[in-house]
């Protein structure tokens, strides 16, 4: 990969990767750091990466960096704090987006990531599989389970609105 290819990759994919990471962790500063780390990792290995594979490599690096960040946060803050937060949260929704964010937060990292990559970013099953190191069948199963889980969480839209 040349410097020109790398710069074009930054221009083309930075916003999409940032949106994907931000949707998962909801921390703007951490999302910027994760995207920057992904580009740093890609630059360190730019000689071994072709321009055609840059998007896949970049999303994979960002995904794995994000998972490491999430695990580190869980270790640091503990899972008990998250359970208490969920128990004490009052469901006073002001719009549909809040309901969807709340439902997304109930999913595990893999389900949330594959669902966002498919429905929010529009990637194919094959591309998602390359990013999260799963085969297409596994991706489809995770997406299905995530949608079922969200449907159960949200329930009837008439009750939400």
C-alpha cells in the first residue's frame, strides 16, 4: 500500500469506522482513539496490505481494538455496576432513538457489532465475517439472534410510543 492509497483510505473510511465504533461504545473520545489506533496499526503493516484489502483490515483492526477497550472497561468498572445501572434505570423515553439505543445495549458485543455493520453501515454478510472473524453462516445467526432479542426487548411499538 502506498502513501497515496493510505491517505485515500483515510478519506474514504474514517467516518464510517468512527460511526461504527461510536454506536458501539458511545464515547466520542474513545471512539476517536480507537479509529486512530486502527489507522496506526494499518500504517505499521502498510507494506503487507493491498489497497483492495485496506477496508477489511481497517474495520477488523478497529473492531478488535474496540473489543479490547470494552473488556478493559468491564474489568476496570466491573459488571456489577452495569447491572445496578440497568436495574435502577427509569424507562422514560423521549423518542424512538432512545428505545433503539437501550435495546442495542442489551446485546452482547458480537451481536451488537454485526447488527450495526449490517443494518446501520450496510455491509454484506461476507464483509462482516471478514471484519469480526466469523463465517457467513455465523454472521447470519448472530444477526438473527440480535434482531429477535431487540424485538423481545422493545415489544409492541404501541406500548413504547
